[in-house]
C-alpha cells in the first residue's frame, strides 16, 4: 500500500473504476514520481506547465522511450481528469521521446525446440501457449477455462491491450495437455466448493452482477489456477487466482540458460518468435496482425524488418565472392 494518503485515495478510486491491478501499480508509480519531481507539491496546486516539465524531464534527463513517456502521460491524464477533475490541455507542449524502438529478440525454430525441451513440466503448457498462439504474458495468465474452444481449435482473448478482443489459433499438439489442465482445475474447484470461506473466482464487477453463480462454475475458473487460495486485495475475500506471472518469467530465463541460448529471452520473446516464424512459413502479414491484436499494421511490420535484416531476403556481398 502507498504510504501517502492521497495515493491511497487514488488507488481506491481506481479499484472502484475497475482498473487492472497492473495499470493501478503503473499509474501510482508515475503519479508518485510526478509529485516527487515537483518537491512533493500537491497535484491540485499544479497543472499543464508542471506536467509538461515532468514529461520533458523524462526524455531530457532520463532518456526514456516513447512508450514509457506515453505511459506517464496516460497516468497524469487520468489523475487530472478523474481525480482532480480539471482535465489537462489536449495540446500539451513537451519534449517527445525520439528514441527508436529496439528490434525485438527472436529465437530460431531450433532454439525454440531446445527451450521447450528443457522448460520445467509445471510451466511447460503456459510457455508453449505463449509461443503457439502469440499471446502476451498477462493474456495467458488471465485465460479462463471457457476461453479454450476445442471445436474450432482457437483461444478467445478478452480485453487484451487496448481493451480489444480477438481469437487466436490453438495448436493441435496442446489439446491433450489442455484437457488435463482443465481436469486439474476441476479438482481445485471441487475442493474449494466445500470450503465455507471460499468466495468464488474473481469476476469483473459487471459480470459479477449479471452472472451471480458464475464465480463457482468451472468455465469461469482461471485456466492456470494457483495451487493456493489467496485474499482478494479489493475486498479481502478468499479466492483462487491465477499463477503468478513472475514464475513464468523465471522459468523461461532458467530454461534459456539451460538450453545454452545466448540471447535475452523473456515471455515476450516467444510472442516475437511466433510472429516471425509465421511470416517465415508464408503467412500473410494481415493474418499475423490479427493474431497479435495489433491495431496498426506498422506495428506488425517490424517483423518483416527482422526477416530482411536477418538475411532471408538479402544476400550478403560476401557470399558472392
């Protein structure tokens, strides 16, 4: 919990507005940084000029990326629109980051085989899905049992980045393991339902009101459910949440080292590899865009740059000597 009374109030308000836990953490971090940058001056006594100074400082002094600067801006827009109730000027004048986006790290198909061969059994299925379906880490963690469509070999993603929904491919090879995982979730649920303190799985507020019994049904349970029950930070009720995403991050780092892969490998590396390997196999870039859930085709085109720079379409002059 933040020590500041003001930040605690902001956190409570974001909970009421149903913001995601990660968004709350990120916004609180930026609002706190903004306040400290201005010598702990209360945000109510500041406005456009102070926000502009802070955003410019992030670029001029800290050399943050455009994405990082945008994250800070979004936090301050929320602060003044929803908390202070004095929205910022839509034409703020600050120094914008011009730092170029890094080319993503991509594994070869051989490196992917080696990674999956040594990943620990407990995390192999979610890690496999990250690569097989091109999911973001938290999209995978938040999957519910009902999101797996065995009939159409697909996975439904709800409220991905930007609040968008999409349908992605499901690899046939993962079907047996997914059925086994759902059986495990059913066993967890059976045990939970006889626990008098169990309050059901977490559901967003509107769904909670619309489907009053859904939180105790199998279809709404998290696919990758935690082994232990925990208290919901929102209302302190006892629930079974999904596994901690940090466990997947650690498992991938350890597996990459074990497989002697000399690259920085993260969960997002598997998503980059999914997109690149799809293009290598002849998939249309629009198809890859849909699978990844990119709003702008230019975001997807970075993977074509990787293929070009990697030598798949350009022959080095050295090779002609």
